[in-house]
C-alpha cells in the first residue's frame, strides 16, 4: 500500500463505522415484521441515495480530498445496505408475500434512483 492511500483507507473505515451504526440504530427502532414491507431498510437506502446526490454536487470539486471517501464510501456505504435489501427481497418472494416482495424490489430501485436525482437537482439549484 502506498503512503497516500492510508489516509483514504482510514477515512473510509471511520465513515463506515459511523454509517453502519446509524443504520443499525435506525433498524432497531423500525423493525420489520415477517412478511411486512421492510420500511426501515427502504428508508435507509432511499435516504442514503438522496444524501449521495447531494454529496456528489457538494464535494466533487470543493472539499478536502478525504471528505468524499469518508462521507461517500464510508458513511453512506456503511449506512445503505444492498445486502439486506437483497436478502429481504429473497425472503419476501414467497407465494404468500409475493406482492410485497415485488413492490419492495421495484419500489426500492425506483425510489433510490429518484432520490439520487432529486438530491443532485436540488443541491445544484441551491448551490448554483
């Protein structure tokens, strides 16, 4: 590993801890019942995408070089969770919960893309 990479690795790691703890805390207070729509994970992933849209506008050219890896790959990477989303979709794709599973599968993707676009658009409007 080159010396210049160590601060980036540390920034991503520290951010990942912050993001993962935030997600864990949110999911503790917003649990999903068996066969129910996973609103907690849905909210985490959509909010993370909204924040990513905002973040990319704000830090791509204007921030210290460690802000982007800390907040983007670190905090938001630890906060959002594709693995939980995939496992929840798999668990819901059973005959008795199929409509919930399909709604979650498609709804998360559409909401995440829309949130990222909205975050980018709003931030560009505000920042100019």
